[in-house]
């Protein structure tokens, strides 16, 4: 293990200047894990480093998800051919600065990272039939300029509200700025009733951008198939439950639902999709 | 992780007054008021990144403009009576969702504050906070004083409106000072500093409210001025007290009549002597505490 940073390097990658994609496992719509898993699979990456968990995660036991015991993971993968590095991790619960510093240490010292892409989601009250948007926050005016070539929303204004806190992505973007690493956080609004499920549309939106930006030449047709299947399942739930159809119709007409109606919609959709739709 | 000093003022054996937020923000309001009245000058800070999660982000037209962290700042003031260093922490460096600082981070921060004190040849440290007590909000809060050495007890005994832990009913000289306001006192002792923690009383039924309690801050400041042999005008604190008083009264009227009846009896508790038990028996005190606890549990989360 590195004497300063709690990282283990399994194998030093050979890279010129790389791009780093960062995804968190806990994202809504499974965006972070979904996109990084997809990249890892398609780019045939190799794991080369990890951040040791003990300083950053409560290790009083293990969480069980979908019948399987989970343990916090913070791993780096590399695809030398495309000069892409993927960092997939649980988001830390403590020592955030030390953790993010360790991520950027690996990025600078082992990957010669020239650009950083951080994946994130936000809750949306739009229906799933509304096309997904991709919003961006850059850590420099130059980086924002670069993004001008793509179909992105680039003019977000935001200030933390009273009682709130900035996201981990903003924290990371800020530290990267301090180290002069150009970076951008990518935000996809996820329909609230898909927050705990897969949102293939959202994943495709991000992957489409990364594909173009990094010239990865990945065929995304399998994602189209997933999107079609999910849309069919959602159409089935609408036809089987007129009340759910009514709720989604109202969302499609930009009408708000009551808290109770939101809850009912979430539960019905989640139950239906989990049962295999 | 470290200290950043913008200047190194020449100070003659200064004392350090440090505080962090806590119950009723009693200590931090007292320290802020004192340094405000004295027009103390900022001269340094503890770098925040390793201690805190950021508190605010500003994004303008899609570009991350600014990320703001909680402040931990040093100020100084030269006066004829004493030179002073103030330290005000905007937040306590908590870990894993706890309310007060504890563990490695808290210990590191306490040591950094004392590193600055030591650099300027300071040998005495004051901290301040809240003492949750069975008192009424219409009575003048006392100040509980805890020194980090027995040699300071005679001095503290001479302060007005101040009690030692051994004077507090039913405590037998024991107690805890939670968070950095307490920890700094201990670390100061370890490093050979004299230290005194001054805690203003806050009524037990106000401890869970998201309100400041400037009345107790004023009591703390009165004692601190005595100890430092300085005179300060406390008009601003009086003003703040009047504002908060209205919210407290509104809250008080929401307490069920039966419990309020019990609490009203505290209005008449006057501690002429520190050891005087007052007109409420121990049994009655226990009953009041139980009723207040039940009320807050029912309200959900104590405030």
C-alpha cells in the first residue's frame, strides 16, 4: 500500500494522456454503476488499483442487496487502447477530502489524466416518456467551451439552499480545479418513480456523450433494446392499472401529483418491474 | 492540513478565548459578541478541507464558481489590560453524523488551536458552552465554571454568578463537557496550559430547540469580563435576547398545561447561594425531567 494515500496499485498502467470517468454505486436509476459497468464490459478494461476502505466506510458489518452481501468497493479500471480510466466506487461516508484526494492522486500519478467526467443524477418530476436531458457543470470556462460542441445543457445556475450541502461531485470537481485538472460533472434528471430502478434511457444519454467525446466507437444498440423492453413493461403497468396511467398522464401534462399519489406510483412501478413486469 | 496565518501580530502573553457552536450556541455567541465589541482583527485560520464537508456551492452559467467550507478563524486584540486571541469555529468537525466532535479529527483541531496559542506565548485558555439545567427562561442564567487545574478553583470561586461543578445540586463535582468546548480544556491541560470552561445555563426544555440562547451568552460574557478585567458593552446581546425571548414564549405556550405548570414552579427557584437547593425537592425535579422528556419524545426528535 502507498505510504501516504490508502491505495493499492495492482499493476501500473501504461498511458499517454487519459480521460477519467467516475461513477458512484448509489446513484438514482443505477446511473453511476450502470454506466461504468457498461464501459468496463465494452472496453474490456483491466482493474489496476483500488482505494482501501477502512478510513472511509463504516465497516461494522456488510449490507445485503438483492440477496447478496455487499462490501464497499473503490476500484480503478483501465482501457489502454482508448486511454480511458474508469473509477467505480461507493461514495465515502467519512474523510471525504482524503478520499477524493486519493482518487486524484491515482489520476495524476498513474494515469496522466487530462480530463475528468463525474456522473451524477437528480430527481425529476417529469414522466419517463420525456427524453432524458444531460446537464453539465464544468470547473473552468475553458472546459465549458469544449462542451459547446455537444448536445448538452451548459448554463445551469445553482446555489446550495439553507440546510443543504453540496454534492460529493461538486467537492471533487472543486479539488480537481485546485489541481488544474479540467473536469465536468454530468447530471441526468431521473423520473422519481425510476429512482430505485434501472433507467436505461439515462444511461444511454450519458454513454452517448462519452462515446462521442472520447471517440470510443461503442455500439449502443443493446441499450436501445433495453430501453424498448423497459418502455414496454411500463406500458403494460399503465394498461393494467388505470390509476397509474392517470398519474403518468398527469405528469406528461406537467401536472404535479400529491405526495400520496407519488408514493403509490413509486410502489406500483417498483413492484411491477421487480416482479419481472 | 494546517494553520494559515495572514500576519503574525506582536502580542504580550495573550489569553485565548475559543468556542464552537453547541446547545443554544451560548459559547459561540459570547465569543462573537466579545470580539465584535473589541473589534478584534482576523489574522489566521485552520485550513478546512480535511475537517469539514463543504457547506455551500455556487454554480453560475454551468461553471463551478465557488465551494465554501465552514470557517475556523483566529482574531487578535491588544488591550491595556490583556492581549487576546479569539478562535471561532463555525462547525465542530464531526465524524459519521455525530452531533459533537470526537475522535481523531477533534483532537487534531484542538491541538492546532493550541499550536497557535503556544506560538504567541499564550498560557491561559478559555472555552465556553452550555450547561443544561433545571431552570426557567425568565431567570438569570448562572455560569458553571470548570477549570483544568485545582489551582484555579480559588480564582473561580471569586467570580460573581458562577458555580463550580461541586456546587451544582446532585452532581457531586462530576459531569461531562461534550465536544470541542470540553476537549480543548483537556488537551490544554495535557500541554500545560491553564484552562477554564464557562458554561451558561440553558433551561432543560429549551435544549432541543433550534434557537440561540443569548441570555446565557450574556452571563458567560459578564464572567469572562471579570476574569479578564475588561469592561464591555453588551447592548447587542440584550437586543438579540429580546428577539429570541418572543420565540421562546411562543414555544412555551405550546407546552401542555400540565407540564407547563411544573415548569412554572422553576420561575421561583432563586439560587441566592450556590449550594442552596431551592424550593423544589429532588423527587419533583425528577418528575419535571420525566415530563419534559416525554413531551419532546411525543413531539418527535426533541424540537
